C-alpha cells in the first residue's frame, strides 16, 4: 500500500512538473538558409529586447528552449539580420514549429493557437499597411503636382481604408475577447501620426480588452502598461469634456520662459483672441505650418489676435535658433522638459501640432482646427 502511495505521489509530481514547466520550445526550418544565425527577441512592454542568438544548421534546421520567467503569454520574434521572419506568443509548455525564409515572406507558425492568431493578424495588417502606404504616396505625388482634385480623392480613399480597418479591428477584438493579440491591435499605427485607435473615446475598447484579459492573466506586464494607458485616456476625456464645455469660461494658465529666459504667462494675453499652439521644431511640416500662422498673424494681429506658441522640444538652443530663423513675432516659449513640461500636462497634449483657440472672454472656442477653418474662426471671433 505504501509503495502504491509513493508511486502515485511521484506520478503526480512528474505530471505537475510537465504542466507547470517554465520553458517553451521553438523549432523549425529557415528554407533559404543552410547555416548561420537568427536572433530571438522578446517584447518588454514597449521595446524589444534580445534574448539569444540561435544557430541554424543542417539545412536550415534549428531548435531552442525558451526559458520563461512568467506564466503569462509573451510576444517573441525571430529575426534574420534586421528582418523579422516570424512572430510568436509563448506560454510555458508551448512547442511551436516555424517554417520561414530569411525575408519572412512565406512563414508558417504552428503548435500555438495564440501564435497562429498573431501570425494571421499580422498578415492582414500587412496587407492594409501596403494599401495605406501606396495611397499615401499617390496622394503626396498628386499634391506635389498641384492636382488638388486627385489628392482629395486619394485622401478620401485613405479615410475609407482607415475606417474599414478600425471596424475590422473592433470586430476582431469582440470575436477573440480572450486573446492577448487584441493588445497589439490597440497600439497599431499606420504611421507615427496615424494610430488606429486615435480618439480618446476609444478608451471604451481599451477598457473592454483589459477587463477581459485581466481575469485571465492578472500578472501580465502588458496589461499593467495597458491600464496606465487607460487611466491616461480617461483623464484626457474628462479634461476635454470640461475644457470644451460651452458653459465653462476661463482657461488654465501656464507660464514658461521665452528666448531671453523671461517668464511669459498665457494670462498676459487675456482680452485678446489667442491661438495657443503646441509644436516641435523636429517636424518640417510643423515649421511649414508656422508660415500659415505668420500669414494669419500679419492679417489679424492689428485687430487683436495674439499667438502663444509652446515648443515641446528638449533642445532649447535648437528651438531658439529655429524661432530666430523663422522670425516668429509672437510669444514663443519653451522650458526644455519636452513631454514632461507643465504646459503639456496642463493641457493634456497627446500629439503635436495641437491648437486651442481662446476668445476674448477667455473661453476655449475651438481645438485642432487648421488652414481655412482656423482663418474663418479667427475672423468670426474678431468681428
């Protein structure tokens, strides 16, 4: 009887070790690489860190044991040189088989349901990205050729593609509520300036993904980062609701140093129509936008228009030089703290350029209007 008990105990221990193994296995073939190296990387919140170099030999074969420090799913990537050739989501105990080439054009990932979902999702996003890039290039060419009608048509097609992709992403999230691949969709961008979920009201989608996955993977570092994003977006939504409420008057005051290190307060311009502009000298397009503001300022400053322009740059010397080179006549300020600036936090700036229009009574009358729409608004407020 005692022998049977010991045998049963050992059997249970062995089964427990198998079930709770802290490693995952990846193996496969790089079809056009007879021998050489590939690199394994892991997504650590918002950056990829190198895990190890894997030797490929025997006609492209490789095998590697991934030591998992967490029981939660984690994103892993295989690279040949600088080219990503495969993506995976690994859990302890997973055994994933990969077939790919050195360009990652014909990759197949098997053995892990989450990895398969990720593989298919990346492939679909890749198709949309290719369409977006092609349309954007055509639109840029049309603008350069002064074919405004064609540029407008292409811009409409870009908008349509964006809407369709966002609708598809929301459908995917609701169809696969327990998949951690949903997090990747939340942060997808067509370009640095075009995130898929750009509206602060999209926080409802972020919250849905978090609430579902938190019950499954409460210790995931990705979910911890997602919660930070949710809190930030919720605060922004509350702020924007308050700041654009027509019944509210008055604006949050800020005070920053100008090129002579003199503190300049936004409230010093009270009683005027004010354009509060947040920008960065690192973006050529924003420097060009200053030319439009110069034209607006030259036409309306005598009637009571003022501009208070905040740089979000950290290089104050380069900023001061840019202001001098462009001969900007309005109030230009910068504290050199970049995204940590008190002005950025006060106005919850999520992107640049951002513009607020403040009327003579101190009420914020508009946000993020540009070109002809901005001109019409200024002309109306100065009547």
